[in-house]
C-alpha cells in the first residue's frame, strides 16, 4: 500500500474507532450514520478505501441519506468489521 493509502487507512480507522467507543459508551450513531458506516466498512472489505472515505464523509456531513437497505448495522457487526479493517489495512494482513 502506498503512503497515501496507508495514511488514509489510518485516518479512517481513527474516526471509526472513535465512533465505536462512543457507541460502546451508549452514544450510538444515528440510523443514517450507521448506514453509511456499514457501507464504508463493506467498501473497505472489498478493497475500496476511496469508497469507504466517501461513505464516511457522508456520515460526517449528513448531506444525504444512505441508499435503501443500508440500515440495521449492529455494534457487534461493527466491531467485527473494524477488526477486519485493522487487520487488512494497518496490520498488513
């Protein structure tokens, strides 16, 4: 992965970790944010950090609703997907 890709992965991971900590502390993201977060981690799973970044920006800016069917994303699923993100993009897995 290029330095730019590594930097982007670190930045996205940092933001996602904060969201996860807030969620664990009883402050879950809104349903719209949850939809975008799920889409972001799905895109990352498929190897598209650019699309993951785009989804996270939509979650942050709240500028549009996620596509239909992007909801229903649990904390357990988030934690699993975040671990997979870390293993793939940060731990070199």
